[in-house]
C-alpha cells in the first residue's frame, strides 16, 4: 500500500488542489484527559493519553489515543516545509482513523512542547512518566481551528488508507533550540516525504 496507494499521506497542500467550501463543519474538540506517559518508539516521541478526550466531526465521534511529532513537517503548505508537526491520532468505535495535524514555525519557545521534551526518553523503547494537563494539551492546538480536510493514509507502514486528515490552517511556534533537542533524540529527520495527490481535492 505504501508504494501502490493512490491516497497516501502526507501531501503538499497547494492552492491548485484546495477547494473552498461553506459546508466544512467545525471540529468539536473535547480534550478533557491528562497524559499517561511519553514514549520513545524509535520513530517518534509519542504522548499517550487517557481515553476520555475526543473530537466530533461531521456526525462522527473519535477518541484521542495519542499524539506524536515529526521533524521536519510531513505535510507542506504551498511547498513550504515546517520545522515540526504534531499528529493527534483519533479512533472511532468502528476502527476509523482521524488525524489532526498542527504545524509549528520558528518563533517563541513553546511551553507545552518543553514540558514534553523535558520528560521524553532518550532511548528507543523507553517510556517516562509525563504529567501534562488537558489544558496544556489544548495549548498544542491553535486558537483558530480552521482546517484543511483531505482523505489520506497513515504515514508509516502499513500506510493504511481511509484516514480523515485535518491539518490546521494556523500555526504555533517553537524555538530553534527546541527543534534541535528533538532532532538530537531522534538522531535523524523522521518525516515521510510528500506523496502524489492524484485525483484528490483538499477542502477548507
């Protein structure tokens, strides 16, 4: 599927494939859970959360399972790559996946990111305790929740398709030093290159 799929993620979200629509409904965020721990899985730094945070989108309910990070970003905006991207991974009762992507640009240091970085394990396969409140998790989302929507896939094998992707249109900031800390732990960039859009459209 990683090689043959026609709806693979990530993508370059360009004006050529973006369609404006008045029918795109807001994402209803209900992030009320605290974190359970932070894992270095060898591919990313993953924060696991209790199972009572969720989103509702277009009549479907998805529970937040974890969020993790990529440097540089996986999705791009008009060919622009960002120093960091967070992926919030949600699952519905019937196993459907919905991912919310948040892009970070260089600027002021990010307090929520720093709290995660301070606790993240340096060795692959290790999990550390992480006390991060639901409010702090919410601070990893931009205040303006406008988003781009497209059908995509997981960005790691098995690259399963049928994933709802919602990439926030507004960005948060992260310092150059924070990017370097993450890169030092990962030892190398951990992003998948952008994939062909093919016949897909991006809605906003």
